[in-house]
C-alpha cells in the first residue's frame, strides 16, 4: 500500500511535517509513506492553467493519482486551512480527471494551541467532500500543544501521542483497504 503524505506548511520546523515523519516511522512494514513537497506549486491562476499546467502541478497530480491514499497533516491558520494547502488542492483538483475522485484521505494536524487543528480539519473535510474523496472520520488525530510533544529536532517524543498516531495509521490502513 502506498500513502502520499502532504504537509500543509512550508515552515522548516513545521510540527505538521514532523507529524508526517513520525507517521512514516510508525507505518506498518507493508505500507510505504512518501512525502511530497508543496513549495514549488505556484499560486493558482486560471490564465496559467489555460496555457498548460505547471510541471510541479503535473507532478503533484501524478503523485496523488499513483498513491492508494492521501494523508494530510494540516496546521490551522485563522481557524481554517493554510493557503499553501488549499492552493495545492485547488491546482491538483482541476478538471479533467481530478485525482482526488474516489481517493481515501486521512487528515491529522498539530498546533501549538489547545484545539489541535480541529477547525482546519473540519474545513478540509468540506473541501474533500466536494472532490468526492473518502475522508476517514474516526479516529481523529489532533495534536494540541505540539511544542510540548516534539523535541528541537522535530521528533515526536510524547509517548501517548506516538501511541495514538500508531493507532491512527493502523486505522487508516484498514480504511484504505476498504477501497482497494
């Protein structure tokens, strides 16, 4: 099984990138989790799209298409989805043949606040509903007070959070299995 991990943050020390790296570590041996990079995706522009899709968008769409599932780790900015993540989803989902159609998706997130990205995750679920993707609803993975759960090198050091993430990944593998 292949899972494409997408972090909704470009920040070098992103808790969400760190959460995805921990998911890679905790994934079962028969599951390959690869991480994609969003920094080369330009701002969406219909005029650019009308000429041709930028190569970075073509590559993102192909990565999504080839994966059995998508795992998104989203921060929460102003009670919602970060612009870089929404922009990338907007580009990737352009017709024809948008690659999220029928794709299983897991959503998780980490933030320094007390709500652990609950609002951003809810907004992201709405976006994927429109794209006919199948978002796993339970269990949820929301890491609050992330600064206390990761060390200075970005390693997930909180054992309860690691345990929950392991259960989340296992549940996602089972979820994806329903669609194979």
